[in-house]
């Protein structure tokens, strides 16, 4: 009963926060984005906040991370620091076009959009909605807007900016686009940004998102990505979550895939106290292909929760979910994957796999791989395992003189590599391999410039 | 070929439910509705000791605070609990001393169901407790079993004759607070079976309860309690049927099993309640709570179920593996056709060290039905070396049905190994063609393939049931390939 | 080098080795033969340190030190190598990473500097040629997707890389065609020196045409029932294991 009162309070807090700041929120965003706010806040009022124990948020205690005392920045002055001076990406040989998000707002270029020679447009979503209203209008809130989740509506009501990436028809981006999402503040802070990625027909693009936190405060991010993969388009999207353990992150990703499109989205969760990733994919055209992958390595009191929903709305599509995790200390985690095959989505091939290794008796993992199938000519399967490293493999390695500890690490690394090998940006893949290796060895795995010595 | 298959599908789905007849017999009933008075009346009719009435009232008061569970993948129409009859019994003279006193109509009813109660016709090797609506009609072989110290009788008799045993174990595995239907059952249950196997005794015959709903508008709420003491063994079977009626009827039962050290209990169900007609009218709502506890070390509980009937099934036979080295098993074939809905599976709770569980679930959906597996495997912190393997397969016959799998896996022990696998498939046209080419007609081919698919589970059934279950599968399904 | 005294081993209460005595000196090649289920693989596993067995009594020393007390990796570093009957597939662990780790662990143990990348690759090339192993195999994960023959060759390749003092080859010949068999034998013979020793465990005499043993032991029902020179293997081949069985009955 207690939780319900708390939820009501939380909801009221945010409703009030919106009422009090609606003017300044809108004034520092864009008219088009502002149009959605009233409707969204009404939906928040109706849906409320997710309650732990409900089917979709069974193990995730959302209320515990939404604290009433977090600060918000709605005004124009985002941050005084010269972020470029304190942050540079240290992934060697990673050549990307860098886009900075600081506390949920696009940073740099005097808010101008980057317009690349090949026609790719990238930069502030708010700015894009002014300069390219027809593109933004077509996609903004078209995919996430149908959600019944109060947190998605909360984002729609509050989000003032985020990253906009547009790859025109037939254009193949030569460099990956890298979004560095930074939380930095001199007090505890909450931010909600909104990204929109569009790959038109036949376009190809690689996008990397790196989440960092650069000051020792409590952070909470509630972000929404909308991703449109047009016919024959190809997107490879990698997200590396590497905030400190005082930071909480809730991400919502809504992907809409047209015929013959291919989207591979990997989420590598290394650090972060509380992480909840919601992934919704709609396969809207025949022969669309989706790979949703996740790797989570957690220790101490981390909680990492992946919720994946693949909607096979068209026949002849393919989807594959692969989520793997290693949990140490008293970390806990949850995987919830659902494959929905609609009535006419015949010839669907859909797979789902979740594998976990617990390293202590205090670590806890909850796994719910689910199939919901309404068509008969389909190939669907799922598997879930929890357990130890393979004893035989361990013995084999040791019999070759490799120390027990090292042998375990090798096997864990191999376990994780199955996910990492799907990352298509080579320099990044090697870097992640390295990060994971260090992470498993308990060495500092944050990019070196992270000032945090968090627990 | 397509047309021919559709034709067969039609023929089969219009096939009549074999056990849909109604026995016209005088009934003693309590009027519709549920209240503390009704509960007092039930308790009074059954001449129960005071503790039973108190138990019922506590359960009822708790039930009033609860809501119907909504998490299942089921579409359950609202149930008006005040419109049901909670007690209905075939009118009988005093107490039965010999079968001559059993109403011939009743004997005839059970004969038609293939459960002869007359001494000379009784199935050899199977002791039967026959339950019609709210009461037990007859328990066979009771005296023979008593010679071994085995108690096998109706629940009502047990309450009167063995109140201490009933008091000690009733509600110890499924407390009335457990869930909505368990609370309802605890308040109004009318009869059921009681079974007690003393230390070191291997029950020499299959024990069985046959449930029959006969009266209209009545709910059936029975309770089964099985206690197996150290080193004992019993194999238990349960069967059920109901007349065809247009309105839905509610069946909310509880089964509790307690297995002490090194005891083994096998529990098999062939559930064939009336599933409703092909338009989805009528049929039984089957909301059942079945749970066993492997209390002592090295004990074992095995559930096997063949679920073909009922309009809606909500049922999760479970094992609490409390002792060390205990084993829990769940083998299930669930068939849904026409408008049937099933949400069924199991829970395996690993508490003891080296506890093992295996889950094999075979769902078969056809028509416009929905068939879900829902199962929990939970390993608690102290359950070192716990091991679970789950295999949950779905077979879809036709493109208008649904097959779903919702496992819940929770691990809190690093040495536990849990594996879950599931696949979804259909009967391929090439498989049918292959059979056709070998001279097997399509209908038989489907029967063969479905039986092959379900074989792993059917093999776990006691012999007496296996044949019936196979036939049942064939009747429920054949020709359903689209 | 290796001294086994009255070794009794059981698993889950079932006695498998019922008192084994065996001494292997440097420079020797021993063959242990016996029918299925005689305890050959158990003996190999227990020497390498597989912990699913119970040692009920007896002792094993390796170069004067108690072998049974040591972990599998310590034994390996001391120079004991087991060629597995069924080499384990380890998806995701590359052969190169695996071998480099193993070699450098051993070098560290001997107080040597780790091999540089180029030294390591050079060594790998040499040894690859020696065992005629396909180059593509070493770029894959450990044993993953290898055929039966490739796995066995890979064991010999690893043996060549690790240069053990005592190599125990557990049915390395089973499932091999004659060409692969020759490769395996060549690998073993190349390694042979006055300083090291080999124990070849096999079911058939065939392999011993290519690896000439100094001693042959027949293991039957957990005991060495006969020991002799290489002629014992020929006798076995001729008379079959029934002969041993009959001999046993007589005893």
C-alpha cells in the first residue's frame, strides 16, 4: 500500500513540476516539440509511474530512483564548463563525427546543425524541427507516442532537445556518428532527452552512443530514442553505458523497421547504479531483420534490467535477441524478452536467448524470455540459462597450465565476446573487448578521463 | 489437399463431447449465492467439527478482501459469485453400507463414464473415489488398503474420522491466503479425496479420484490431500468430466501433497471437463491450485497432466523442493481447440541443496484457441547445486490460434544451473504427405504426429490412463492442420 | 619421473582403479592398453588432476614431488601434458590467446620472460608445420567446429608448443584415419628425447606400429594384469582382449 502512496506523490511531484515550469520548458525548446506536451502530461496523469511487481516492471524499483530532490535545468544556461576541454573520447583509432549531449541538451556549434557533404544532417533535434519540419513531423512521437508507459509520456512532456540524425535515401555514411551523452553538474540532476534517428530508403549508418557521468552527483536520465529504418536501410547502433554507480538511467528505444531493413542494436552496460533499457521494435515490412543484443557486467549493488519487445507485424521477418550477463557481488538483474508474432506474420523466424553467470550467492538474476505467437508457419525458439562456467572447459584450460583465476576470466571473456562480436565499428569493438576484459578483471574500465572514483 | 484437410478439421471440431450427458437424479442443493450463512449451512450438512467451520469462515473473510488475478493470458468473463450454487449432492439414503444402497442412476452414470463401481466390475489395480458434484459417492477398495495402513477415503470422511491428520496438513501447502481461488475453495469446498500412506508402505494399486459435475449452475470445489510418510510410495490419478451446458460452470479445486523423507508421490491428471461448444458457448472454468512439498530429504513429487477439456484453464501444479536431494517433475500436454483458453504450467521452488527439477510442457493449439505455458523456476540462496531443465514446446495447428510461452526464471545461487528451452512448430505438409504416401490418411497422420509429439509426457502416465489420454488427444485434435 | 604406487580410485563409491603400480623413467615410451571400461581414461584424468574422482589410497610422485596434491595447472607447469580423448570446445576463446596464455604461464613458472608476440608467432609457425595442422585452425576458437581428426591434431600441436616432460595421450588415435595417425605419431616421435617420456593410452595396437613403446601394460578391470615389451601388444592384437579375460579367470 505504501508504494502506491509513494507513486501518487511522485506523480504529483512531476505534474506540479510541469505546471510550474511549462513556460520555461517550452521557451527553451521548439514549437513543434511543445505541441505534444499537454497531451503527454495528461497521459502521465492517467498512467502514473510504473510500480514494482507489475508485469512489465516486475523487478525494477523505478520509484526508488525517482527522487523528489533531484534538480532540473529547464532554462537556457545549460552548463558553464568547457566540456571539450574536460572530455575527449579515448577510443584509439575511432574516427567518428562527434555529437555532444550535455545534461540532455545538444551542445556545440552554436546550436547549428551539422550538414555533411553527402547530405547527412546531425545535431539538435529542437533546431531540426525548425529547419526540417516535414522530416521531424513525420517521425517525432510516431513510434514512442503509442506507448502506455507513463515514463515515455513523461519524456515527451519534458524533453526539450536531443540528437537528430538524418541519413537521406541511398546515402551510406562513411564515418560512424558518435553521440557522447554526458551528465555533469554541481548538484544532483535529472535530465530527459529525446533522440530521433532516421535512415531513409537504402541508407546506411553506424551510430555509437556513449553514456558518461563526469561529476560525483546523483544523476537520473529518462531518455527516449526513436529510430526509423526505411526500406533496405541498414543501421548499426551501439550504446555503451558507462556512468558511475551513483547514476541511474532509464532508456526507451522505439524502432520502426520497413521492408528489407536491417537494424542491429547492441547495448553494453558496464557501469551505472540502476539501468533499465526498454527496447521496442516493430517489424513493419516483409524481410526486415532485427538484432537486439545486450551485454551486462555488474557488481556491487548495480541493478541492470533489459526489457525487449519485438513485434513481428509482417510476414517473412527475422529477429534475434541475445542478452548475456555476468553478475558479481550483490548485483541483481532482469531480462524480459518478448517475441510477438501477429496473426498474419507467417514465415517468421524469431530467436531469443538469455544467458547468465552468477559469481556469488548474493547476486540475483531474473529471466523471462517470452513467446506470444498467433501464426502457425513460424520458426520461433528461445532459451535461457543460468549457471556456472563449463567445468570441462575450465579443466581443459587448467590442464594446459592456465591458472584457475585466469581460466575463469578467459571463459567469461569468451562468454561476453559472443555479444561484442556483433559490433560493426571495428575500433570500437576492440575497445569494448578491452573495456570488458578490464571490467572482468576488476580494473578501472571507464574511459581514462572519467574523474569519478565511484564505488 | 487443402480442402480435404479443412473438411477433416470441420468434421472433428463438430464432433460431440463424449461425456456430455446429464443424469436426471434428485439433488439436495443449497440455494444460489455465497455468504457466511451458506458456509455455515455447508458445514452443518457435512456435520463438520468446529475447526473446519472456523477454517472456512477465515478463508471466506480473506477471500472478500481479494481480487480475481488478472496476470494470466486469459480473457475471463466476469463471474457472478452470487449466482452460483455452492452445494449440490445427489440425494441418498442415510449412509452407504453396501453398493446395493447406491442409487442405480449413479452407478449407471459412472458406468457410462467407464468407472464401474460395482464390486465385481471394479477395475483391478485401481482404487477409485467417485465424486459427483459436491460429494463422494463411493470409494472402492477402501478396506483392502486399510489392511496396509493406507487411508483412502472421501475428504468428508477424513474430517470426521481423522481430524488430527486433516488439521495438521490441510492448508499447510496451499494456505487459504495463497490466491483468490484457493481462498474461495477453502471457504466452500464440499468434498474430495484424502490419502495417507504410512511409513515404509508402497501403495500396491493406483489410487484414483473421478470427479463428475452433474448439477446445473453449481460450482465444484473439491480438495485433495495426500500425505506420504517416510519411504512410502503412491501413484495417484485424477479424471473429470461434466455435462454439456450452455452456461459456464466453475471448478476451483485444491490439491495438496506432502512427501516426507524419501517418499515418492506421482500425481496424474486427465482433465476432460466440458470445453464448451465450437462457438465457445458453455464449458467449465477450471481454476485449480495444485501444489506439493518435498518436505523430507530425498523425496520426489511428479505431476503429469493431460489437459484437453475446460473452456478456460488456470492451473500450475507446483513443487516446493524443501528437503535436500529432492526432485520435482512436471510433465504436461495441454490441448486447446475452438475457443478454449489455457494458461497452465508449474512452479518449481528450490530450497534444499542438490534439489532437481524437470519441466516438460507440450502445448497444442488449434481452432481459435489460445494456449500458454507459464512457469516459475526459483532457486533460493541456500539451494546449492540446484538443477533445473525446462523444455516447453508449442505446436500450432492452423493459423487462427495462439501459442505462448512465459517462463519466469529467478536465480539467487551461483552454483545453480537452470536451463530453459522452447520451440514453436507446426505439422508440416511434407510430414503429412510422407504419411499419405505410405498409405496413412491425413486424419490418422495428424493423430500419429501429435501423439509422437506428446509421447514424452504420455509415457509418464500410468498405463490405465495412457490409452485413454491418447484417444482423447486424437479426438481433440485430429484434422486440425490448415 | 613418474611413480605410481598402489593407486585406488573411485567415483560415487564405485571403484575404478583397484591398485595401480607403474614407474615411468625419462626417455621411455609406455603404452597402456586395455578394453573399454578398464580404467585407462580414469588413470589419465586422475594424473592430470580432474577432481570428479576420489583417490582412496596410494601415491603418485612426479619428479619426486607429490602429484596428487597439486592443482591441474601446477601439474601442467611441472611439465605434465594430457592429450584429451575428447578435446573440449571453448567458443569465443581464440587458439592464439589460449596458447599464448598457457605458454607464458609456464615460462613465468620457470622464471623465464614471456614470449614476445613475434617470438610466439614464429614458434607457432614452426610447430604448425611439424604437425601439419591447417593454418586456419589456429585462427579459430579452441576446438570449436573442428572435426574429430582436427581436434586430435590440435592436441599434438599444443603438446609440441608446450614441450612437456611427460605427455599422456589418451586414445589420441581413436577415430583417426591412417594419414592423421601418422601425423600424430610423427609429432610424438619428434618430441621424444632422453629427458622426457610419453604414456600412450590406446585400445588398438595400430598406433604402436608408428610409436614404438619400450613397455606395454595391459589394464583390465582397474588393474595392470600384464606388463612386457612391445611384443605384448602384438600378442594382444593377435589373441584379442578375450585372451586377457581368460587369463584373468585362470588367475
